[in-house]
């Protein structure tokens, strides 16, 4: 197992390096950091543009610029933005904190609800409960997050306009009061984004749980347990449930890794100071170092959580052996 | 009806030899006086699919929606860029056939949504087909040749997975000058082939050591013949299912990109950019809600069809969904 | 299996706890340490906790809350990183007052200087005797040294300056002073170049309209100061204006406190808090709900509900926001960045540009995109002066919406087009073998411009000109491969200026750095050059007006309108005056007071 993990990590390093280089080339090509200055008739003098070109290393080849970035990452804690001369670490960790809170909450709720619904759907297969929730899952899975977010926003703005009461806020992380992480004001603000993210994940988990439960319920050892005369409740909760949980654990690890990049659209619609919003913002400003910092964090989280998912799978399922 | 009143549908076991189910006890069945109609794997699959209620609903929905999109020029009551500054931001009504209302410069919204469907379906179908083909070839080569070829190809796949979609899109769009429909399609194909390649590779890896492959090689069949004639048909099931679901995925991804303003640029209407445009007028709910609803319907229908296909083509299926 | 699952649950709980504590920690560490190593100011959150929640309570406590639409990257508005509107509103305008200030009528008024004059040789200033810098509670006089420091830093080629206009005309090495309060500078006379021109700069009051504290900033790297405060080398706030920045937290806001040593009108409000609300819709709701007392938002239809909300004053003036069309004249040579030409050389012909101008109904575009908020916004008809300025002459009026005339113009030079103005027309004119087809570029994602383009496209279609859409993303359109390269036919965008006609000099002169159209008229050039160096206001106006008259004859650019500048505030908050330029509403912040 340990050798498997080390091998996977070693394999990911060249992948990460190659990915970072390609991303860097793409980000550098995607926009011009001097665009805003060129647009303004007072700021587009050749001397200013040339000087800034030199400061931003734009007068050098992309390989040299990549190397400058790598240097900056290791000597200055993820780098100092060339455009704003500000260290990236404080900003990105702040954004990461906000995203973590929302994503964690959404995933935990989705997991609990999804697993519960999945179990009951499987036990009561083809019942009204099952059909209702299958439809709900399909709907939830099919709904694009930006649409759901917009609809929630429209609904709650309407409620505020009609009845002048704020149930949930439709944008920002806090209102007049700067709130601490778990205050009521903060929760009221992140409720809608959490709901948006929960819906899709819930659909995924409930479908997976149901399929996985059905798979296990029809397997031989469960039939044996029943034949042995064990009460149904014990069969379900000691044998079926635990084994059915295995794929869910791995899927949720994968989901979490992917969502750490911040649900870009949800954060944009609700104007949350999170990873996705940070990324889009910095990308539009062509702030290469900040965008690269974001991409590296996301890439590492995806790779790490993929590895965690695979390891967990091997850890929990004795039938799987990694060599 | 030429078939006997009772025909026995034998669920094909996992192992397949050229698509013909093996290991059926023919003698005992014939002895009971029943006729046996030997059906190919595909006709079993087709029957199971056609019996799948949800899949049929989905198929019907898709035909209606995609059909409207494809025949946009005939179905849409107006063109998508006909402005009418006297009729701005009207709610949906039957007046003047503006069933979906009008937008901020008086364009008929139903027409815009229909043209948007056309754009989306073009993107979705092309992306699904091309990425499936590419993924198939890629996975086949990786799974068949194994060794360093496989290793290298899998690392390439990993690399593609860690690349950010948005940034790549923006770059290519900036380089090629603007987001045309085909630029977006091309980029989406570049991201969508990886899961199919993985699946095909997995199947190939497991089939490679089967006896019939060894036998074929012993007889002197070339690599390509073995790959395409013997092994490929077994991957078609998952590939078709994956490809179908990819249609929905591609449409949603394109809508998401257009929503951020980076997808297909005007004048071509896209469902995503229509939803985005509605954001500035939150009281005019039809601008955001209706195109999104169409998106949801498309995805649901595609998912139903995909589910039905998976049930039909999955040889491990033990229950037939009634 | 049993044990493994518990292990897993335990690990998950640990991860959750860790994440929660990390979130809490990142919330508490508000502002980062300042780049020059000095400790950060007290976090905004603590100050904010003391701010009363309701407008009535704020009135009693003499506090104003102003909603800021964007976060900033730093307070040093002279640097390219931080030359932002909100950096000026949240700190720049209140803390770095200069010799002159631009008032709401676009006139320069004396500020720190009690006297200032310009001659053909140079500039002379007399500093007010009661002008002081507040530096962490200490009182330091404003002296000529601050002028010199400002000039030298901005003129330094190694400074990452966003602009040097005006300062680059002044010689940084040669100056004379009498005591601490009088100083004379000289215009450059040698080593003249386009970047460092010689001779007088006609909008001279702009120079030294911002001053930096030479003593407080001694020894610091100008490129790195003020990333999260407006402070001296010891981290304590510094200001010569009515307020000083008591603290600033990224992502949250800034707190400004009244400066007891201010030389001008004593500020009535004790504390002004700028709260960052990045979303325009929540900004509007915050204003409506009373969470903030004033906002200076981007103009848009979402503001409409505020017009009818009781207790709120909705003010809008035409801003110094030059929304216009630029026509690329074929392959004509433009500035240094221009390397490509338009796709259709027909645009070289004035008659084609005139036909395009006359086929666009600017008033109906304004009405459609601004609806109920259009107010008194009318089409702009001058390419150097704004409609609210005294020197404005509506030279471009002759190209007002007249589709019949446009059609006649096209018929005169082309064949194969429609015979009457017809919205359902599908014929396109052929002119000397070239089709009347143009590409129209704008910043993608900007819905106002997309709407304008859709309307203009339909209007041009009805007289036989075809328009192809070419939107470009914001960081591409003004990048080296976008408009500055000359790779466009017609482009719609805006320039935000300070209201002075010399702001357009580089855009309209032959091969100017901002000249992307390729327009070149030596007569216009002479007039613009004369105007930019002319110190006599009457002669200056005559020069620029004549230049504009000549430009309107051939329509190299077509002005559209001035976007309104809104200022929305509680009616009980008095003293606020809307400013059409980018100086913004904080230009007279010392006069704000509660009723």
C-alpha cells in the first residue's frame, strides 16, 4: 500500500509540472495585463508601457517568465503578484477559507441526506418514496447550478421586496455587520449557495447509494445472512449498509477535491469572496501569478483527493489489493 | 406474428463470442416443443431499451426539443435578431405569438430560445460523437499495447484532467479571435475524450488475455483486426452510454461558459448566454427562467435515454426494467 | 471492517475540525502586514463592530457609511497597479490633497496652495501657511519638499507609474524655492522626447493636484508603498486632507477619521466608513434598506427602484465618460501599436462613415438602454468637450439620425442597395466592387454595448449596410492584439477623462500613442498641439473648438453620449455634490454633514 501511494505521488509530480507549464503558457496568452492602461489615453505612453512590460517580464520568452514564476512561488510563499505587488498567500487563503466553509457544509448535508434517501429507496424499491426521489434526483442532477442559483436569488429577492423580511440573503458573505465564521448572519448569507451546491451533490450521492445498496442486497453473502435467519434490520445495518458505503466514500472524496476550486458560477452569482470568484477576478485582470497560484492549489487538491479516494477504496474494501 | 407466443429471452452471460450468446442449452428447450429464436445481442438490447418507460419518455422529449432546434428556421415565429423597440420587455403572452415574451430590445424570446436549442444541440452532438471516437481509439491503443505506451497515454490523460477548462478556453478563444461555435466545440472535445478513453482502456485490458484473443493471434490475425473485430464490439456498450451522457454534459458546459460570457458570442444565441442576459432584469423572470428550463429538460431527457441504454446494453443486468 | 469505518469517521471529524479552525483563523487575520515590514493597522472588523446599525443612530454618532463597489489593490493612485476610482474615493482624495482641486464644474480651485501660476517658463506655487500633514498625531508642515518629492517620484522612469501626463513636461532637477512655502518649477527645455516633452502643459493645474508626504515616506520604495494603508514609514496614518485612513482591511472596507490639522473647512462628520459591497444588486438593496448612507454606483437600470424610495436623493449628472465609435481608416498609419488595418477599406471614405453615423439613432439607443433613468441624457456632439462644459459646441450635430440622407449618400456612391429605408431589407450596397459590410467590435459581456450594437445593426440593415458582430473579452480588446493593433473596423467603447480637452491629444493627433483609427489631419494636429501648450484659456478654447469643427467634417470618430454619473444618498445627509469626473463625490467630503 505504501509503495502504491509513493508511486502515485511520484507519478503525479511530472504531471503537475507539465500541467503548470501548460497552464502558465495558456494564462499568459489569454490576456494582456497592460490592457487597462492601453485603454486610457493618459496612460498609454510608450515609456510607461515599455517600463511596465519590463517589470512584468513581458519582454522575455515564456520559458524565462515561467522560471520567474517558479522562483517566486518557492521564495515568496506562492508568489507576489506582479501587477499589484501584493503577496498572494493572504488573499488566496482567505478565499479558500470561505470556499471551504460553504463546500464542507454542502457536502456534509448532501452526504447525510443522500445516504439516508439512498438507503430507504433501496430498501423500499419501486415504492412511491423510491420513484419520488428518483425523479427528484434526476431533476437535481439535471439542473445547471447557475440556473438554480439564479432562481433562488429571484425568489428570495421577491420575498424581501414583498414582505420586507430577510430569510436568506442573496449576495455577499455578510451584511452590515462583518460576521464571524459561524454567526447567524454568515449562515443566512451562505444558505442559498449551500443549497445550490447541496442539490447536485445530493442527487449524485442518493443515486450512487441506491445503486450500491441494490448491488450489495443482491449479493451472495447477504442472501446467506438472510438464510441464516438474521433479522432484516441487522442484515441491512451490519452487512449491507457498511459495504454499500464504500463507493460513496470514494465518490465524495473526489467531489470534495473537485469542489475546492470553488464553484465558480455559484460564487459569481452570489458574489462570494471565495476561490472561484478570486480566480475569475484575477483572470480578467490577467494577473498571471495569482491565477497560477489558484490553478496549482486546485490541481494539487484534485490529485490529492483522487489519491485519497483510491487509497480509501483499497483500505475499506478487503477484496481490492494494490500492488 | 411469426414469433411463437412464448419466446424465451435469455439474458446473455458476461462472456461473449462475437456477439452471439454462448452456453445456451438448446436441446432441452427444443425438447419442450418451444421454438427458439436466436437473437443477436443487439436485438436483445433494443428490446430492453424499447421497454424502458423512462427512456422512451426521454427519447420523445429529445425528439421534440432537438427537432424544434434543427428545424428552427421553420418552427420559430420570428428570427432571433428581429428587434422591435416598441415592444420591449413584455411578459409571456399570446399577443403577437410572443409566447416566451420579449427581451430588452423587443426580440421574440421563444425564437431566441429555439435558435439557442439549435446551437446547443449542434455543440452537444458533435462533441459527443467526436470525443467518443477519439477516446475509443486512444483507449484501444493504450489498453491493447499496454506497457510504456499505456503508461504514457494514461499520463497524458491525467494531464488533460488537471488542465483548467476555463483558462484553456479563454486562451484558445483569444488566439483564434473570438468564441465561435466551432472553437468551443473543438475545445470541449479536447476535454471530453478522457473518460471514454479510460473506460475503453479498462475493457481492453481485461479482454486482452481472453482465450479467443489468444486464439486469434495464434491464427495470425493482425493487431488491428483483433482490436476492431473482436475486442471493440464489447466496448460499444459503455461507449454508447458514455457518449449519450456526454451530450448533456457538453451542452451544460457550453451553457456554463456562455453564462460567464466566454462561450459562444453573439449574434448566435446560446441558452447559457440567454440566461446570463436575464440577470440584469431580475423582475423579468422569463428571461432567465425559460432558457434554463429548456436546459433542464434537455438534460433530464438525455439522462433518461442514457439510463435506458445502460440498462439495455449492460450484460450484467439481471433484472429487466419493466 | 467495523474498526476501519470508525477510523474513517474519526479522520473525517478531525479534518472537519481542522478546516473549521482554519476558516476561523483566516477570518481573524484581516489585513496583511504592510509590504515595507511595518505592522498592520487595527482590523476593519473591530472598528466596524462599533458602528451603529441604523441611519438614525449613525446621525447621532456623527458617522457616515458609504458603499464601495469594488475592493482596491492599494492606495497609491500614481502606480499602475492602483490607479482605481475607489482607491481615490477610499483614501486618495481625502489624504493627498494638492495645489489645486477639480470641482464639480470641471474647474480647478486652489487647495493646499494659496496661489499658483503658470508662465511660458514654469510654475510657481505659494503654500498655505496653515497646511500641515497629520502623521500619527504629529503635525508636520507641507513644504516645497513635498512638491519636489512628488515630481521626482512620478518622473522617475523606474517608477511603475500609470501616467506622467503633465509631470513629464516639468524638469525634476531644476527648481528654486523661497523659504519653505514658495517654490518655482521650470518646463523642460532639453532632452525632449514624446515621453518627456518640452514646453508648457496647458492643463497645468493637474500637476501637483496630488501631493505625497516627503518626510513620512523618506527611505521607502515608492513602488511598494500604501498597499493596505495610507501611512508613513512607521505605519501610522498620514494625511494633508480632511480625513486620514485609520484602518483598511482587504475585502471588507476602510475607516476614515477626521483630520484635526486640516487647513480647510473643518470636516463635520467624525468618521466615514467605506463598506465594500461588490455586487451591484446588493449595493442597491443596501442603500434601500438603510445599511449604507450613500453609494456611487455604476449607472444601470437596476438603480431604478431607488428613484422612488422615500428619504433618498437620486442625483445624476452627465459624466466625463466619452462613449463613442471609432472608425479604422483602412490601413492608415496610427500610433506605434497599430500594425493591422480594417477589413474594409471603404471606411477610408468620409461619405461611408457619414452614412453610418446618420443611420444610427443615438437618442433611441439611450432611451432603450437607460429607460426611466435616461433623464436628460442626449447624444454628445463634440469630440473634445463635454456637453456640460462652457466651451462645448455641438459640431457633430449635422450627423444626427437621418436615415434618408444616409441612404441617399450610399446611393450616390454605390449600387445594388435598397431604394427606401426598410427594416426588412436584405440587400447590401456594392461600392466600387466592395460590399458595404463592416465588423463591429465591443467589450463582450457588456450588455449595454451589446444592446447598442444590436439596435445599430438593425438600423444599418434598413439602409443596406451589413454589420458583423466581433465582440472581444475585456482583457483582449484593449490588449496588444485588440483595438490597439488596429485590427478592427468599427469599435464602440468609452474613454474616461478628467474633462480637459488635452486628454484627447494623444488619441486624435497623427500617429499619437492612443490613435488607433489612423486619423491624421495636419491642420487638426497643429490646432491640438497649440491648444495643449496654450496657457491663455480663451485662446486655448478657440484652438480646441476649431480642431473639433474640422474633425466633425470627416467623422473619424462618432461621439455617442455621456454615461450619467449617479450619486445616491440619504436626503438627511447634506453637503454632497455630484462630480462628473472620475474625481468622484468625495471631492468635497469636508462639507458633508447630517441635517
